[in-house]
C-alpha cells in the first residue's frame, strides 16, 4: 500500500497455546493416567521417560520428542527417575483456520532430533515470555509452529543422514563427538576411532552436515554450555571446563561470536521458567 510505514500480519498458524513448563523430577511419582483435550509435545533433556498412549509404549531418551494426541488415554509406565527432566507444552489446533499448503509438514510421533539445541531454545523463549507476561496469541502461535517444524525437520535430517554408507560414517563421527566433546578430541582422534582417513572423514562429514568436524565439536560444546548456563549454578569458568574448553577466555570469545552475546548475558536472558515437579 502506497505510503504505508508498517506491515500488518493477519494470518496465524492454526495453533493455540494452552500452557508449558519444564518438569524436573524429585525421584518419585509417575506420569498421571489421563485423557486430555489438547495435544502435548514432550522433549526430554535428561533421563528416560516411559510412557504409553493407547496400546503404544514409548521410551523417550534425551534429545527425543513425543507428541501425544487429544482424546487418547496416556500414562506413565515407570516411576520418574531422579535424573529426569523434560519440557512440555499443551496446544490445540483451531479447525477454523488452515495451515498454508506449502507450510504443511509431517511430524513423527516419536523420534530423535539432530539439532536438539534449537528446540530447547524455542522452549526457553516460550517459558520466559510466559512467566513475564510477554506471551501473546500471535507470538505463542508462531513459537509452537516453529517447535513443530523443528521436530519435523530435525528428525527428517537425522533419518536422511543414515541413508548410505558415507552418511552412516558421518553419523558415527557425530555420535563420537556427541559423547566425547567435553574431552580433548580432534579430527584425527575421530578418524582413528573409526579406522578411516582423516581427510576422507572430513570431506564426508562436511558433505552430510554442511560444516566441518571442528565446527561440530564447537557446536556440541556450545550446546552444552547454553544448557549449563540456564540449568546450573556453575560460573562461566567452570562451564568452560565442563564443556571441554581448555581456555575460558577462548570460550567467551567463541560463545560471543556464535551467540551474539556473552555467556553472562545469555544466562540473564533465560532466568525465568515455569518449573513443575509433579
């Protein structure tokens, strides 16, 4: 429109937020037996959550999600472990509105994420806005849509990465980094563990994931650092050591370069969340 100085958004995804939170186990209790009138997306951060919906049983491990349907009975099949924590969000789909055809995605009910940090950050944003009263229908609707898109895309990428022998090799290298990023590891270490040439492994890894093995090590370390900044009381130097950085000054520099803020400022952004223990 001629002379317009603002952009008006009138189209909303057909998603309505109910509530959300971070569950932290006290080492007792079990997920309630219930039938809800809303969807529930669960994302496990630590421990294992044992659930059943209808006749289907699920074991949701760290970095995995589960989508529960409205109108279906679900319940826990094992008591909560002491180390269990997971994010949860309830939402409804407004049948009066339809998602644009080009935005339609298929969301698996249960699966692992290739980039679990991205979903965690969306939950942190939602919970922070929820606790401060900044959460509005427009932002909550889009945040839920982003969460669901992230689940769909991340699980699709994880499945595609296992599609051929070279991609399977890259996936094994990624798994090694995921479990050893806190140690003093290198590209040569990974190649030796996988009995292959370092240059070949580096080329394959870059083709599959779009970045280098060193980048992946940094990504994993920073992912862990973001979690510790939000969920722990460690100071910045302790977090640098916990995540495998030998030099805390280098950790601060790379964190600022990748995140756009210092570790301390990042922690202050995500200090509020609805935490439940039952």
